[in-house]
């Protein structure tokens, strides 16, 4: 079982990577952000995010991923 530190590390990197991956697939950063939010909402509904600080880390990671996707699309 993953402890809180492991969940925080996953929450720090996985949402940003999801936004970047979905941006490459859909060629639209807004659709990619919505898809990543939908996946995170499904994991929250399933109960995989137990401490509330995980929500903040997920939101930060989504923001960073969206920013990186914006920079990636300009090139």
C-alpha cells in the first residue's frame, strides 16, 4: 500500500504528465485539461485520494501541466 508521501509524489507528477500526453493526442490543451480533470475526479470518487492535501497537489500539477502544454503548442 502506498503511504502519504508516495501519493504526494504521484500527485505531483502524474496529472502534469497526463495533460501533456492528452495534448499530444488531441492537439488541444483545453480538451487535454478536461480529460485529466475527469480522470482525477474519477479517482477522487473512487476514494484513492485520502488526505485533502492531495487535492491541492493535484491542482498545482494540473496547472503546471497546462502551462507546459501551452509552451509546447507554441513551438
